[in-house]
């Protein structure tokens, strides 16, 4: 999609002079180094073009414009107000990538991720997801719900549902798939559908073998125990395998040149 540059920060309303990374810079450098990504270290960035077709472009470095949102947030909000959210996400993804024991455990223990200050940092992590979703909505010229802005400012309700899951096929072929980082397609329902008075949104983030699903006011017919709730010391993990056995064998052949 081709984005135009909004004029104002969607958090505070001031002039927007920075663009948040859609794919986090620190995560890219954590896995791939500081760049530049050339030769044997070259990276490919897959995305949709403005007509919705798959588009491939080389990624030169972790600060490339193609992996940033348009300028829709001011430097004060991006570099000061929400910086603790970024730091919490940094600690979170590093822990998950480095501690594969979470798969056998079947849950994430936030005290192990953040230490004794886990309650405070857990909320910062939650607000990072709000920040990223808000940037994506604004970039698509969709209204950012007041509750997202209010929650970032410490006065809103926790209406965003967050779920963490493990892609077992990516885990099986690690480290081949370790470097896959990105976001899913944004889905939304207009406020007229289901007689809802507000828009509903669904989005996702992924890195390594971890999937993070975000649901804001999305109509869901059944609840489960995998939702991330502020104040809960742990959250259950859902494990899934998108490949069937034949597909898994084909992937194995392509990677290792043989059959198991």
C-alpha cells in the first residue's frame, strides 16, 4: 500500500516528524547485525504494493525507509513518552528467542522476562502493541480509537486483546526460519457491521517462531485462556503447525537436500 504522510501525531496532535519502525530496528540488528545487508548478508523484504500484489525489494539496512511507517508520530511521543514501551519489547523478544524452554512450559512467565518489576514492564509491553497498532491504523488513514490513545496516556481501558503462539514448523526448522520477521495484513470491520458503534481491528506481528495476534473490539464467538491480561504473572501459549506432513517433507528437502 502507498502511504501518504499524515501531518499530526496521532497520540498528542502535535506536528508529526518521525516514523516508527514497523519492523523494529533493534530486533533486526539483534538477529542480522547493524548492516549494511549486502552480498552473503543480503536480506529480502516482502510486502504488498499499492495494488495488493506481492512485491520483493532488497533491504539495505535496519533503518531503511521501507520498513518504517510514514511520519505520523512526534519525536517527543516517539523518543520520550513511549520509549519505555520499546525497551520492554526489547527485553521480551530477546527472552523468547533465547529461552525455547517456553515451548515445553506452555506459558510465558513475565517475572522471568522482566524480573521483580514485571507488573510495570508488562504494562509497558502491552502499550508497545498499542503504539504499533495505532501507527498502522493512522498510516492506513483509519481512525485510532480513543481508548488506544487514552491507554497510552495511562487513563484508558485495556480493550486490546493480545495472544502469543508458537509456530512449531518454524521451530522445527530453526535456525532456517529464525530470521523471519514481519507483520500480518490489517483487517477491520466498519462500525456499521454487527451494529457495533466502533470500528474493530485485527493485526499480527511475528518473529522467529513467535506469533503475536492483536484484536481490538473484534467480534469473537468464543474466548480462550491464551489472552494476555495485565496483572497476570503468566500467559498460556498456543502451539500450531501450519504444514501437513507432505509439506514438511518438501521443506526439509529444500533446506537439507534430502528426505528424513
